[in-house]
């Protein structure tokens, strides 16, 4: 519990400062009527963008509502309820409030880092929904539901080539470039950035998984070119089926499996627990 939640001046001052900063920086919600009107084609990518904007609206609406109530409570204009006390405690202790977590995406961050991350996600969505053109490189971790975007890659390729969706898989090619090197999206698939490897590292010179450097726990991956191909076209030799997780909590945050090239036995990386993470 807050050491002075009953009204101590120091704790309440800190909570008010954080509260006002969040309220000031939190952008307005997405205008879904306008977005739905402009996304006429309803391509798989447009559908994902619309779904993400809707989810973001639900989250930011709850943040704005709960903080407004707490602000009134701190001013004495509303009676402090149990939920408001819990929110005050979370803000004071730099913890993401439960009411926000339930409407958000998996994250291991404290409140300050979590909110900075939220603003980056909103910025990415604003840029994408401005014209619904797929970004030159996609921040996979920025989605509430990364799986929906990965599925959209498959759907787009299936429609274009009239391939059966249930007989498709991903071809994963790790480039030697960073996100700044890409100016336009690929003709098919997507360039993904912002992934990290845990348990090993990616050797850009040889283009294979390698043993991790000492004290380098989660090295960043170069941009990954991900595209959908028929199952019989997928490279299956000398690859490690690398699981992709949203956070290092792993388990319930599993998203997909990417095949990464290896010269050593895949079992080595399995035993080492090698995985790709969207957040660290």
C-alpha cells in the first residue's frame, strides 16, 4: 500500500505530477468513422490497421476515464473508491494499473517505460492509418495482436496468387540491414524490425545462428524479410524452428515460429532455449 495514501502531501504530489503528464501527452482517440470511410478496399492489412486502432481506442479511453476520476478524487470533488485507491497506488509505485493491463498487450515494463512505449505504438498507428499504405518496415512488437498481422501476410499472398491458405507457411530471411536502410515495403511480405534473440545471437557475416557473446543477453536482430510461400517451397534443411514470444515471460506470449538458418544441429538451440522476443 501507499505509505501515505490517506492524503500525505509528498505521495499525492507525485501522483498528480505523473497523472497530469500522462493526460497531457495522451493523444486523442482514432476517428473510426473517418478511418472506416477511407479504408474502402478492406485488404488484410487495412483490416489489421483498423482492428489495432479500435483496440488502442479502448485502452486510451480507459486510461483517460480512470485518470480523470482519480484527479477529481485527489481534488476532493469525488469520493475515493477502492479502484481509485488502487490506481493511485499503482501510479505512485510505477506499476501499470490492472484496469489498463486488461485492455493492453503483454508487457513487463514499469509504468513510465510502458507509457513511453504506448506513445510509440500510437505514433506508428497514426502513420499507418493516415494512408493505409504498408510501412516500409513494420514494428511487429507494436501490435496488440502480432499474429493478426502475420496472418494478413499469408492472406495477402494467398489472394494475389490464388494459393490455398491452409497450405502456406512463412519463408524467413534475415537481412544484413537495419530499419533505416529501407525506404519502401517489399512487393510481397513485410520487413520486420525490433526483434531480439535470447539464448544465442545472429551472425550477420555468416547468416546463421551463433553462440551468444558473454553478457549479451538479448542482442537485437537485423531486419527480417518475412513472406508467405506454399509449404512445398519452404526451406526445411539446416533450419532451427525458432519460437517467437511477445516478452521474456514466454509461455502464454507465444506468437509464431520462424525458421532460422543454422549449420549446427537444431537440437543445440532447442536445449539452449533460443527464441526471438518482441520486447525485452
